[in-house]
C-alpha cells in the first residue's frame, strides 16, 4: 500500500466513523470497509444479527453523511449481511473493521 493509498484509507475510516454516529442499532454486529484510492471508492460492509426494517434509511443516512464529509468525492457501495456467528461466516471479516460486537461465546 502506497502512502497515498494509506492516507485515503485512513481519511475514509475517520469519515465513516463520524457518519456511523447515531446510525448503529442493536442489530449491528460489525462494520468494515475496503477502499480504493485509484477511483475514490469505498465498499462498506455491514453485518446484522437480524433484518432491520429501516436499514435502507440507515444506509442512506450514512451515505449522505459521507457525501457531506467528503464533498461528494467518494463513491460508496454498501453490502448488508444478515446472520449469526458473524466472526466466522461474514465474508467481509478480513477487511478493515470500524465496529465489532463481541458476544460471550460465539464471536471473537
């Protein structure tokens, strides 16, 4: 990773943390992302324990916050995963994590 790519990823991480404020619900288990500085894009991955009726509104709020924070310069694609044992089965578990819930015996 080049210094420019790392700087972009770190900026995205800070902006996403701010954009997530007030958006995380009890059903959230983890949030991760993967960034690509070459096209200023971000893949946002959210793991939920169960379906959340208002998830589309939550994603919209996160993306709108990111647009405000970045001046619209970052393209965001979001992917939702629903299931238990996210730390074992969630495909995005190897990406940069912003948030993760630890449960007593199943998630590490």
